[in-house]
C-alpha cells in the first residue's frame, strides 16, 4: 500500500543554521520533519570543539550580531548566555604604533580619540557619521535588497563616498575585510551597508559555551529522533532520498539546506538556480596564553600593516570566560585568504609577527590547533542578486546563505522562507 504524502515527513538535508531554522518553523506549525546531516553534530559551519584542557575552539572565529532580525525572531538570548565584545578596536598601524578606537561606528565623533586618531582625516570621521545617519534611515531588509548599492563593490562605494585611502587601508580594509574574509573589499556594497548598520545598532557577541550553542538550541527544540547525524545523502529522486548506506527515505517534500557546493553535488547543475559558489577562505590559529594581552578590554585587534599574516587577533575568553579554563586565556589569530604555507611555516611566521606585536611574552603561548577553512563564507561579489530562487521544482526547495548573502541572518531567513512556502 502506498504511503500517504500527508503522513510523510518533510526531509531537510543539512543540520546547519538554514536547515534547523526551517525545521523549527515547520515543527511549530505541526509538520513532521526529518533533518539529515553527514556530520557527527549539528551546526554545519557553526561548530565548536572542546580540547582536553577545556578550551572551546570555534571552527574559525565567529561572532553573533545581536540585532540580526532573523536571530531575534527565533533565538533565546538568555539561554545562550551571550557575552558581548566591546564596540571598537585596537589597530596596529603601518608605522608599527597602535591606536584605539572606542565605538568608531556607533559614536564616531563622540570620543576625542576618534577625532585625533591617525587612521584617517577629520573629514573621514564626518563621513563615517554621515554613513551612520544614512544606514539608520533603512531597515536591515531594505539595505540588503537595495539594488542600487548591489551594483558596486565595497571599495568602489567607499571611494565614491569620499573616504581617503588612509582610512580605507587602516580601518575599513582590516575591519570589514575580516567580516567578509575579503581584504580586497570586492564584496557588494549592499552587504557592506547591512553589516555596517548591524555594528551600529547591536553588539558583537558569542555564547559563553561556544558558537555551536546557537544551532544546538534550535536542534533541542525538535522532537527526539527528528535529527539524524552521520547520515550522508547520496542522491535525490523527486521526493525519494537515498543515503550512502542505500537506505531510501520517502518524503512529502525535500529541502536542500547544505552549502552551495554540496547542493551542486546532489542535483544536476541545471536544476539549481544559484551558480557554483566561490568560497572565501580563512585560517584560524589558536593559542593558550597564561595572561591576556588585552588585559580584559574585550577589544578586537586589527592589523593594518601590509604583508602580514596575523590579520586580526581576538581574545575570546576575555569576553566569554567559558572559552578557556580558569587562569588561562584563549587567543584566536586569523589569516584571511589563501596563504600557501604549510602549517609549520604559517605558525613560525605568526609567532614572529605576534612577538613583534605583543612582545616577548608570546613565546609562552602554547599552540592549540590550526583550522584551515577552505569553505568559510560564500563570496558575494557586486552584481550578484541578493536572493536566488528557493523553490527548485515541485516539492523541492533550497535554502542557505549561498542563495542570498554570506551571513547567519541570511541562512536563517532563507530557512524561514522555505518553511513558509511549504505551509501555504
């Protein structure tokens, strides 16, 4: 006897943020869901490893921008125990000296340091204030969907708005290049406006027990047995899903919530509306230090010196003590883009740069782990539509940040929108 489609689950392939968001909205509406993932834990790219010593290592330095609209819709911030970084940065200038900017985006003219800092001219600071006023006129959704600012990249946008090369090289490139994993600032300007606004209106935070607490919260809301891990999918045929074990599952509908590369492998290229993804790469190198070089100030360290590999440094345990055992500091050193070095050569180069930056005490830092992440963020160049079609065929959908713009907000937004389509 054929199984009624009404009794079949909606199968979601991928237990990352897009898939778990989609599953949560469907479950809330009373739909049966089954989430499949090849990995051994939920989260996709949002994962945390715990070392035997008790350090929590996110797979690549990641933050949650607390005013992301989709995150506010769905997440319980209190349960996540979010810990915020300070709004600002300590910047190592090309001269080797440092300057500190507190609230350079929220209050660009409020602090004497912001006016006198050597990262740009007084006119540059007034232009930042104008940019704050500009993005404050729009909702987050309006900024990301503005086609006019989608047609040029961030670097062109900044130059067109009169920013000097000095402030581009000493602030925008190291700061937003770290957000994009794109030091050349080739990312579309509408995403720049969106992210700029998020830093203006909200905090950059992490859960005290690591970034993976975010997808784990979503997974915990689903019925027992509705998430199957270590279950790689080999093929999709209509509403039939075949696992690598040759098990075949029947579905009422199928949602592909993997990244773009995995989606291309599951379906013929002509079926997908999105082009093959270009990926931004990053390398995150973790150290354990006996004392915090930041002295608990919770500020990001940006490196504006040319030709360096330590593009930014952060001390996650200063903001979130759960990232390190008592009496220890976790140091995250981030290198964006391809570097072409072996892990040993990269580590030697980083140690030399860190010693020049933070002093001889860095010789005591213990290397914990290096993550080379080839698929860190999908590229979002100028001219790319901010949204691809989420419906591929009858009872077949896709969601994920590769179908929109590279952020956790986009992953969750597309997951929610697919759920809404399925509930019509």
